[in-house]
C-alpha cells in the first residue's frame, strides 16, 4: 500500500519553496484572528454549529481559522463543496478527526484511502445497490413491527399511551436491523442485546476520544470508561471474528458458491437468485471469492479476517447511528406539524388499503413521505459536517489552499442557506417539487456527501426511513412530551442532547 502521506509531504515542501520565493504574496481568506487560537478551538468544540454559522455570516463563503495549530478552511458555497468532494477529490484525504475512528473501525471503507479504498469500494458496492438491498425490506419491516409489539406490551392495560425516549428506541431498532442485515436472523436476541450494549459504549466513548489535545490522553488513563470501552471492543471483535468464521464455513459446507457462480451473469450480481445469500456478510464473502475466481483481479488474495472485521465494523457503525438520528428528527418534526402528519396518514391509508403490510414495491408510492424524510435530512442532517485534508495545493474562491490544511463543509449550514431554500428554517416538505429539485445545485443539499466517497448505504437508509416511518406512524400517534428540551448535540452525528422523550398513543 502506498503511503498517502509521502505525496502530501512532497507537495508541502514544494509549497514551502513557493512561499519563500522572492515577491511571493500569499493571502488567506478572512476569518477570526486570535492571539490565543486555543480559546477559539474551545469555543468551536462547545458550539460548533454557532461558530460555523457566525463564520459564514461575518466572512462569507470561504473563511479561515486556526484550531490549535491546524489551519482550517470553512467553505460554504456549493461550487466549492463540489470542488472538494468531486472535481479535486484526488487532492484530498479524510480529515485527521475522522482518521481517529480507525481505533474502532480499523481500515474499513469509511477510513481507508487511495487504491485500497477504490478496490474495496468496487468489491462491496454491488451488495449495496438498490436492487440487492431491497431484499432486506422484509427484515426491516419485521423489526419495526416487533418494536410496535413491544410498545403495545409496555402500554399499561386499559391505557392507550406511554412515554418513551424515541432516540433510544430508534438506536436500538437500527442496531437490530443492521445486525440482522449483516449477519442474518439466526443471531439470538441475547446476542443482539449484547451487541447493542457494546456498540453504544464504543460510540459514546469515541465522542470523548475525538476531543483534540485530550483525546489521546483520555485513552491512556486507567478510567472506568476506558476499561469499559476496551472490554466492549474486545467482546465485539471476538463476536465478529466468530460470526465471520462461521459464515465462511457455512458457505464452504453448503457449497453455495458453485451454485451461485453457475447461475450468475458474468458481470452482474443478481440479487433475486434463489441461491444468493440472505445477509451482507455472506454476500461480501461471495463477492470476494468471485473477484478472485471469475473477475479481472485473479491475482489478489482473499480478504483477511482483519480486513473483513474492519469492513463489518464500519458498516455496523456507519449503518445505524445516522439512520437512528434521521428517524428521530423526522418523528420530532412530524410531531410539531399536524398538517404534515395528517397528510402522511392519508397517504399510508391510500397506499396500504386494508392496513396491509408495506413492501418494497410500495416504497415509490410514498411520494409525500419521501419529501418529509428529505426535508428532515435538510434541517437535521445526521452527518452535519464533512472534513478533508488537502494533500496538494488547491485553488478555491481566488485563494490557494496549501497541502496539510483541513477543509470543512457543513450540511447543517449549507442546507439552511436562504440562497438555496426559501424560509430555510421552516419544515416544508412540499418544497421538494420536481422543478425545485431540478433547479437545485447538486451540492446545496448533500446529506449523503458526494463524489467517490459518497455514502454507500444511502439505498438502505431510504428503505429503512420509509418502511419504518410507515410502520410506526401507521400504528402510533407520536407527540413530544411538553417542556422536553430539544437541544442539538453535534457529536459524530447530529443527536438530540437530552434524547427525545415522546408520548406514543395507539391509533
Ligand atoms: C440517513 C442515514 C445516513 C446518512 C445521513 C449517511 C451519511 C454519510 C455521509 C455524509 C458519508 C460521507 C462521509 C465523507 O465523505 O467523509 C457517508 C459515508 C458512508 N456511509 Fe453513510 N449515511 C447514512 C446511512 C448509512 C448506512 C445505512 C450505511 C451502511 C449500512 C452507511 C455506510 C456508509 C459507508 C460505508 C460510507 C463510506 C463510503 C466510502 O468512503 O466509500 N451509511 N455516509
């Protein structure tokens, strides 16, 4: 594997030589200049969304500030965002903050770079195409129905309502869906409960680790939280290794591979084939074997247990928290807008005559609900910012960004920009008309990122979003507990700081 830092170092030396040449003038974009940049960093950590919003208001579409010793460019124009994520994507790598997640997810799709990332992405991508992901629709609806049943049992007899923390409930629901989708339904409910527990500890602990300056120290201190984190990681690792081992043996034992290869068109992974595996892990093993047997890459070796573990852990973590937050914010927004809620219920009634179960074929029929989910991703994008580190000089907005600089883009800020969205802070699902969508800059709305690193799980997120909202809202009326404080907490994802206490009433 090529060390991606070597070209960056060369580019940086070249840049230094340019800047020291006589007569060279280098201008930085406007931005706050502090004698003690660490104070600004602390301000940023405390309230990143407020700081980013102030930066755009005061300094416009491109600004510069220092985070400790790190120079950061904040860009807030769709053209600049497109430049970073697409046009000049080869001149950027993931930002140092995200690279920290390697401690948990290793070198999986989210964190790997260069040629290795390209190979892994093209290997795994077919498993995430809509046609393949659609076969998990039934698992998703079943998990939604199980939750409804659990809520029904929680409601005291004779009463029709109870209070739940919807954020907590959505997190458990999406962890259980991703573990079913990844490993199949033969994982016991006890094991799923253990996974939920350990994943929650990993995500919670990571939010401390990402704190600059002290993150590294925290990890080394013999704190109870560090011990819990290491124990959870060990447990999850050994569970994942055991599941991978078993899946490998099952595939070999059942000789499924030869069946599937016989029936597969050469370049197409046919999802509907009756022999195709019903979980993502087996699909991944199959694709890996197929790459070596019938693909162009006959020289490559099978993915090692560590590589498989890293990809699985990545899908696990990338695949549940974002979706849980998206569902939570959508339910919150609906609870605040009775007309929107009434329209959704009407649509559910029309599409699912006689209250039948929603299927994957119904998804395109929920046009209004789709707009509701889109509008929720605009106002509360679960991935609220994306960062990159420049590996080469890049010119943007008339400024030269040197290698080693970090560039950040924020979905939360751009999605609320009045230049692209009228009444930007209002929840108006009706705004997403076909004309509006065709006139909108591709990078004025980018909840799933863009370019070669665009979210691979987007099809799964949409199927989950629509089917779960239909299942939950069709059975329950969901209202915010009066006085419950709804406060944003922009950690790895955009969460509600105090959870989302809601009253659920049977419909
Ligand atoms: C509403 C739900 C989701 C949102 C808002 C979301 C958002 C994002 C964003 C913004 C990125 C790009 C990050 C960057 O460029 O640095 C990303 C990457 C990724 N997401 Fe998602 N995601 C969601 C659901 C999922 C699901 C369900 C999965 C899989 C099960 C998933 C798997 C991934 C993976 C593997 C990547 C890395 C892709 C690569 O770099 O090649 N995501 N996601």
